[in-house]
C-alpha cells in the first residue's frame, strides 16, 4: 500500500452528508485546484459544512467561516474530509 494513501481520510467532500461538521484534511490535485480553493479562502484544516447538493452530479454549496461557496462535483471530489465529533 502506498504510504500517502494509508493516511488519506476515508471520503471526499462530495460524499459527505449534508449538515455534518467537517474538517478539510487534504486538497489533492494540481496547482489550479489548490489556487481555486486558496482564492475562496478554503484551506486544509478549515471547518466546513455542506449546505446543499444539486441533483445529477451538480454543484455543492458549502459554508466556511460564515461564507457560502458553490463548488463543482469535480472540485469537491479533490477535497478529503473527516467528520468532526
């Protein structure tokens, strides 16, 4: 097993349940993906909450630091999260 994969959280932001408190553990992808999240003010370690999910693979609306941001399915699948107990 690859060492990096051994420590990956078990699910992505897109797979997370609505309204659950989440912590971003890792943002995967290239420079463009990381740049998008940096511009939105979303970083590893931040707490987020999924507010809504559009049907048929549509975008998510998440809340981070009292701001709401829409994120495409493709970008949401690049964000690894864990549930905050």
